[in-house]
């Protein structure tokens, strides 16, 4: 007796137990779009003396980390991305101006002796620097740089009054004593008895030396206090800048995202609702269609969700809003493997009912494996491209989708198989759900429609649909988001509804007549290039006059260079995705099938892009995630069809290819309908509960799934038949029956 079922059961138990331990002992890491905060992306630039290479970027990263720690931010994240970029995540920091000014200040810090006051318009004024009061000061050479600061911090003493001051300690006490000793040689009140602390050619503090300090003696001990009318925030910011020291190279902020905590909690709640509703609907659907084995598959799907979540927290992956969408979507896609197995098992039982349910189920798992493996590999290609070529939150979607695909394999091919094997011999064929081929297959078998007889008509209709879709690109153009164009996108929440025209007039009156303004109820979004943070505050005040209390829920800034790079990467991602699918399909099948599938894929992509052009929907990173998912799902569907074509053509080698294609489409139609409906339940839940961003995501995927399903039958099939006349390869060889070798005798005679 085979021990395979026992080993499968032990493996399933180990996977579930490990997932339970990880899920309940580890805490997920939420992205800023879910917990609120600010993300800044800086890019290092060459200075006259230092090249911005990876080593200089690492040194700059250390400086930024000290500043973030000094700010008191809880759990800040700072990482280097590539050779020149630094990503800074500051949870709970909702003021991007404060974060950018304090964290990303170029901070070429230095201490100077003041050499006198320069007259306005004089020759000396050209090299002079204004102090805090606007007075022009002539400065001596830098005596101490930012690297010479050991520590700095804000201080207060209730016994001395309510004020705050900054305490500074230097690494080289001698250099500090020498500088203060020279300055102390001037009489009290003389402008030259001052020190200037210069940050990026701007004097941030110019304290007078106390009269008690003697000439040449200076301040011993390597420390001092900078006093003044500081508030706590002013003293802390000055201390952070002094303590942070000098950056080795200048920094330019190329991206900034700020998300309010309310928006993040709403996103988590919306995704949770979508997951629960989608899972319930999907469970009810597969139980109605497949009865007992459907119920067991639903239990396996619950385990799939547990395995996916445990894998994410174990990897330390950051859960983002697109990532949650990918997690919810993968529940629907995980149904596909179970549906493929059950449909093949139904076919096997209908063809040989005397063999019993167990053999039909075993053969169902065996025969479905080829299509399951091919379809999952194509989805993994899309997920991998998202991870390598995308950026920001979309990377999280790629990671989540990839983990979901692998977890679905474990769920369907291991857990579902173990559960169904335990009960399949104890129930009747009717109760099991495998005793009937289903109403759809019965109707198709009885009618036997010749779909491929009108293949030219289907190709003409597909071409017309593509032309109409692409006409939207010329008639309306694409509404690229700030991720691809650069600029700033700000979303506001108002206390009372504001009409779109009213919001546009308010933004125009604030001085931005060319800004793109959209309003929906109590939500207003403003998008424009060249918007600074101070401009955002003016727009917020203008909207407050027409919308009551206004709060900023999201603020995203993308530099023009980064926008161009993201747009280029998006095109590369789509191009590489299509090329990768073509190469894989040509390898697994034949070049005619691969070309037909990719041509149909181009139709799918064109229709989705054209729909977004006609509707004016934004083309952003989430849309890119949706498009690559459509690519994976569409090729997945075509792989299933062509896998069956190859099987039927090998059996009926003398018949025309059109007959095998027609038969494959009819035989896989139940699987296509059931899988599509399972995914649509999830997407409908995302559209209803997910807000504007996830609603657009769901629209793109619903369109892609519907068009992709139809194109598999009415575009890829006819094209494969048309291209076959140019293919000199013979039909595939029929499967050879396995011959069991007889055991040799022992020689004993009984």
C-alpha cells in the first residue's frame, strides 16, 4: 500500500501548525498608507568635492538616521534603495514640511567667527550672510564643521524660567576654546563678539559671547549653551540639525507621501470587509456547485489565507494598500486550482463510473497538474515583474500576489487533496459533488455548438473592439497620475459636501487655475505640478471657506525625474511581461499557440487601457498592478485552453485543428465560468467596500477578466487555427500508456 497519503497528511499538518504559530506570535508590519505617516525619498547629488556614490549615500543615511532618532519618531525606517536613493518612513509624522526640513536638510553645518557688519550694497555685502534679524554679517572661515559636534539637545530648567535653550558638546575641546577665545577679544556689544552657526549658507543662530569669557581663554570643556527666545519645537529642531552633522553630499527630495491615520484605518477596514464578504460569497458558490468537495475546498481556502498571512509576517513584508488588495484578490484566484481538479475528476468519473470516486479524484489531481503548474508560473512571472520593475506600494502587491500563488498550490494540491481523500470513500457520488458533470457541461454536450465555424467573424469583432478602445487614446488621452508625470496630489476631507465646480473656483482663487480638481461628496483631490507645501496650505484655507472644516488625508509628491523613470519602468514592465509570456508559451506549447495567446493578450490590455482613457480614470501605480495581474490571469486562462487543445489534438491527430480547438473550448467552459465567477465575487466586494483607489483597481480587473475569458475562446483559438497553416510541426504525439513490468518469480513451485 502506498504511503503517499500519509506523507501528504503529515506535510499538511506541519504547514498548518507552523502557520498558526507564526500568525499568532508575530506582528504584521503595516505600510504608512495603512497606519498613517510620511514617506520621503531622497536622491543624493554630486557636490563639487564628493561624488554621490553608494558609499556617500550610506554616510548620508547614517546622518538621516541620527536626525530621525533625535526627532523622537517611533519606529522610523530608513533604507538605501539603489546607489543614490534613500527611503525614509516616519510613522505618525503628518507634517511633510517639518519632516522634509528637519530630516532632509542638506546641512552643510559650520561654526564661524563674525568679522563685522556689511553695509547694504557695498562690495563686502556680496559675500555676507544675513542673521536671524536680517542684518548682513561678514564671516570668517569655517572653524568647526558639523562633524566636530559630539551631541546637541534641547534643555530647560524651571528654576531659571520657562524658556528653552540648546546645549552643544564638541569632539575637539581645543578647537572650540580657540574659536571662542579669539571672539572674546572684542568688547561686549561689538558685532565681532559673536559666533555664527551656518547651515546651508544660512545663519540659524548667532549668539553673543557672555562678557565673563576672557580674551584668548575661551570656553573650556568643549561644550556650551545657546540661549534665546526658543520654543520647545524651535530648540528641538535646532538641536537636531546641529547634532545631525553635515551630510557628505546634497540631497534632493524626489518623492513624498503623507497619509492620515484615519485614511489608513479606513483602508484596513475596507479591505477586511472585502475579504470577509468575498470569502463568504466564494464559499457559498463553490459549495453550491461542488457540494461536499466544494465545502472541503472552502476549508482549504481558509487554510490558504492563514498560510499566506503567516508567510508575509515571517518574511517581514510590509503590508500596503495594494498589497491588501492583492491578498484579497488571490483568494479568488486560489479557487482556480480547485476548480480545475474537480472538473477533471467529474470528467473521469463520467467516463468510467465503475472505477469509483477515489480513482476519479486521483486522476483529476494528476491530469489537472499540467494546467495548474503552467497557469501559476505565468502569474508568478507577472508578480516577479511587479517586484523588480515597480516601486513603492506596488512592490508590496507583487510580493503578496507571488506568496498567494505559492500558497494556493499548497492549499489545492496538498490540503484539499488530504481532506477529500479522507471522506471520498464514505459518501455517495451525488453528495460528493463529483457524480455529475454539471448543467453547463451537459448543455454544451447536448448542443455541441461549433464556435470555431465563425472564427473570422470573431476576429473581426475583436479587431473592431480594439480599434474603439484605442480610439480613446487619441480622443481623450490618458490621465496619467503624479507617479508617472511628476507633481503633487493632495486629497482633502471636508465637513460638508462641495460641488466640483465650487472646489475648482476655490482652488483657482488660491492662485492655481490650471490645477486638476476633482470632488466627490466630502472628498476633494487637487493635482498640479509645481505645488509646494506652502501652496497646499493656501489651497486648504481656500477650501475651508466653502467646505467647512478641512483636513488633509493624503499628500503625494513625485519629482519630475522620478515620474519619468516610473513611466519608463511601467512601459518596460508591460513589454517584458508580454515577451516573457510569449517565450514561456512557445517553450511549453508551440510558437503558433504562444503567438495566438499573446495577440489575444494585446487585445485584453488594449481594451482595459482604452476603457480607462474613455472614462478618464487615473493611470497610476495601482493601475499598473492591475494591468500586470490581468496579463497573468489572461494568460492563465489561455494556458488552460491550449493545454486541453494539445491533449485533444494528440488523440485526434487526423482531424483538423479546428475540431480540437472547438472541443477544448467547450470542455474548459465550465472551469472558465466557475473560476471567473469566483474571482468576480472578490472584485465586486473590493469595488463596493474598497474606496476610490480599490474601486478603480477592481474595474480594471473585472474588465480584464471578462475580456480575457472571451478572448481565450474567440481570439486566441481562431488565431491558433489561422497560424497553423504556417507551422510545419506535426501534431503532438499521443500519450503513451504506462506499462507495468511484471515481477520476476522467486523460483518456488507450489
